[in-house]
């Protein structure tokens, strides 16, 4: 269950990257661009974007500073979308030569470094992005995910707390703080934060899974089941929601429903080891009951988590 922010470090980086791509699209607006490659340089198709931007960059000196920045950032975004982080980082560096003070580009390069697994370089870029724009909630959250991936939970919490103070509306910072408390085993504080996050965004399935996991850990299986069911309805293809719902059914000794949910989770993710083990366990229990073996002794497994 505490895999939460750790497992999400790369996912968070990619989410952050997506935000940077959005910013890149905004930068892509150009006035009086010289190169005919601009149409493709703004394409949502990564290969087209790389091709078009490469054409623009081949005669970059003919473009305005604004357009030079847009060309490098857009091509970097194309490379990043393809998982080619080395080339993305190189292009973000070129963009920073054009505009060394761009907090958006620093955040984008940090996200590429983060996704590549170079956490120290990512943190260095996030530091600079925050220094350039102190109210930069996205950079604070990005740096928090990098700190958490490095095992620096308290530093991660400090950034999350700073983001919460700056952003009174978004669910993500509050949910991230809930993750921290969840990992610490402080389930009551985690539940309070997950509940606040869900007030801000009722469709935040990971927060439902997180809160359900806390209820599960406290032995309140009915509330846990309600949250896992809500998460599964919001995101029917989320194997973690189905796995945890299976565990909750199992804790309530409803082995038939547990087996069905384990099977559904495995249909979505065949290599999900806890679901495979769970299905095997409840199958043995059901077989024993069918043979008149009476009630089977069983201990519900720990919940899984994602955030």
C-alpha cells in the first residue's frame, strides 16, 4: 500500500511532463515564422512535431527569439512523448540558451530528467524553476515526487505543504499529503486529507483507493469496500481498485465475490502477483467448503495502493 508515491514517482513525472507539453503548446504560437516547418512543429503527433521543428531549427537564426524558444521546446516535447529523454533534455538546454530565465522550460527539463531517472538533475532544475517563480505549485509538486523517490519523505512533505498553502482548490497537493500520512501509518490523518481531496475532486479514484486502504488497515471493511467500489466505478480498468475490492470481500468472508474480483483484476493485468495469489487462495477455500470442510481459516492480505 505504501508503494503510493514511490510507484507514482515516474507516473508523476510523466503527468508533470504532460503539463509542460501543455505549456509548450502555448509557447508554440509564433508571429511571422519564416520556416514552412511551423505547421508540423506544432503537431500533436510526436514524429510530425520533431520533423517540423527540425526543419525550423535548421534555419533557426532566421526566426525571432520567441520562435526559437518555441521550436526547441516543441521538439523537446516530441522527443519526451516518445521516451527519448536524452534528446528532449538537449533541446530544453537549447531553449534555455535562448531564455535562461524560463521557469516553464526548467520545469519541463526537470520532468525529462525525472522520467529518465536522474533525480538529482531533476531536483536541480525544479530548484531553479521554483527560484524563478516562487508560486510555482507544479514545480513544488514535481520536486516533492523526486524527493519521495529518493526516500526523502520529510523534504517531500515540506514541498507538498508549501503547495497546499499556495493552492487552496486543487486536490493533488492534499492527496499527496494524505499519501505521506498513509505511508507513516497515520490512517486517521490520511483519511481526513483524502476526504478533503475528494471534496475538491470527487472523481479522484486514487484518493478513493487510498482512503479505502486506510479504512481497510483499521479493520473497517464496509467503508473500505464502499471506497473501492466507488473507485472501480470511476475507473473500471483500474486493477488496483479491483484487487482491493477483492481483498475487502475476502475480509468479509465473501469468497465468491473475492474470486470474481481477483479474476477481473488479472484480466486487466495478468502479471499482478497479489491478485494471482489471492485467486489461488480463495479457490482453495471454496474447494474445501464444497467438500464439506467447513469454514476456512483465512487472513485478509494487506491492501495494495496507488497514488
